[in-house]
């Protein structure tokens, strides 16, 4: 089997779920601040494309069926410097 050094998001999630299940651990759950931090790259791209935080919240709400507000996005958005810590 050839090694592949890249993984899609779906493959990453599938692997994490399998690893957690093998240990008898429940599915990982993220609170809103962690979730917004994780998706800040995508939030940044949507903002650059002219979308407001209200627009972004609506997309998330529609996709997940969960409620998140524009205020939560603005409060917990991780800047590029916060996302790409270089150990300095």
C-alpha cells in the first residue's frame, strides 16, 4: 500500500472516530469558541469574498441545524497569527 501524506476532511474525521471508538471514547464535541477557532480559515475566506458574519452564521446554522450567532463568530474568530503559531 502506497503512503499518501494528505487526508481529506472526511478521511480525517473517519480516522479520528475510528481511533476514539477503538478506545471506547465518545465522539468529540466542541464548544462554540473552539468550533469557531477551528473554522476560522474558512470564515476568513468568506469575509474576503464579501460575506458578513451574519451570512456565515446562516450558512453554519443551515448546514448543522445548530444555532450560532454572528456575535459568537466575531468574538471567537482566530486571526491568522493566532491560527499559525510559529513557536516564537
